[in-house]
């Protein structure tokens, strides 16, 4: 499932390529036909993310609310002026990639734009503007809702480290330290902190040297605050890089390459059985909160 940094990149991309444009909204698959009819010919005025939720705000007081879930993905295309990543979401298809827009160039080149091609596959929603289009497939949530309903969704979510609004750190600290639930489960609870997924969970707990099974109420406020601050930092890096990278260059095989090879990008995630990068103890794997948990039994004994 795409984590919060990918959804924030989506919001930024929609704002960059569609903001202020009157969009043709359709549902080639047909499952979103009623919602598409409500949104069609509206102007996109804002694109925002909170955690794993994307909100596209239109001028008629309606919002396209999307949660990609495990299988959702947006594909983008357009003329030479339409810049951005070719695809953001999951699962990845061959040839698709997430790239920062300044590096992406146009998805298609050419002096004339004849409009989007015929949709391929089960396209739930198509947004088409003057210079390009975006197709949504496979999302868990795809609704046309009111601004009040969007506010109600936000009210159910915890603070988002990528927004990091005044009071968010204190809300996270209070939410974690009041619970007896293990830290590894709390980090996946979107009511406690919005946007963290399985990769960030494993990596953040390792970086902070925290026992995944430590009850939240056993963590002091200072340590909880440090966990929040590290989450803000690494997820912000994810927005910038378009990848989750939690290791510093000193751990990379080619530190001068700009970004690390995938196998150098993480401390523990998907490294079960391999030596811990710090202590050489084999990285462990188990299940917690219905997801695979990776951790180092030696380095992560702190509280």
C-alpha cells in the first residue's frame, strides 16, 4: 500500500498539472458514473493529502476523495507541457516509476495534443484537462463528497507528519503515551498517526532503537517526541526523493551516486535473516497488527 509520502506527491502533482483547470471527469469502467457526473466540468481549486487519503477539491463545493488501498494507482499522461511522474500507486507495472517532476520530463512529446487515448483496463475515474489526463484504477475508496464530509474524514484521522501542524507533535505524544498497545501497532493506527505504513514503521522503530512490543504508555514523552520528529524528517525525504530511504550515505555501496541502490535503502525492512547493519545480528521477522514486522532483537531494546 502506498505510504503517506506517495499520496502527498500525488496531491502536489495534481496541483501542478490541473490546478485552476476545468476538467472533464468520466468513469470509463462505469463504477463511478454518478460521482463523475457530479464532478464533470468542474474546476480543480485545491489538491490536498492527509495520511493516505487524497482530497481533490472542486469549485462546486465537491471533493473527490480517494484512498488507494493495496491495489490503487494513478497513471498520468499528456503533451510536452504536462510534467510529472508516469504513475504513482500500487501495484507497479513494468516501465512505471515515481520520479520527482523536475526529473520526469513530459510523459509524451509532440507539438500537438489530440486528447487522452482510449482507456485501457478498469479505469474507475478519468480526469482530463487541457494538456493531459489522469486515470485511477483499483482504489479502495473513490467517492464524490461534500466539503463537510471531507472534514469528517479528517476528524477521524490522527496527525499527519507531512503536514506537521502546530499541536500535531503534542497530539501524537499524548496519543501514544496513553495507550498500552505495542508501539509497532500504534504506528500503523491511522487514528494515532496518519500516513505511516509497514516500511516506515519498521525503519522508524529501528532508527530510534525502540522495542516494537513496548507498550505506548511505557514510552516517555521525550522519546515519543523524538519518534515524531524522526518521522517528519524521513517522510519529508520520501516526498522529495519519491522513494523511502532511511539509511544515510555512509551505509550505501556507492555514496556518491545520489540515491542508494534499493538493497542499501533500508536498515531492516525486507532484510530478514541478513546481518543487522549495526550489530550483525540477523534481522528478525514476525507478524504484528496483521503485517510483517522486521526488527533487530539486539539494537531495538530501548524504551
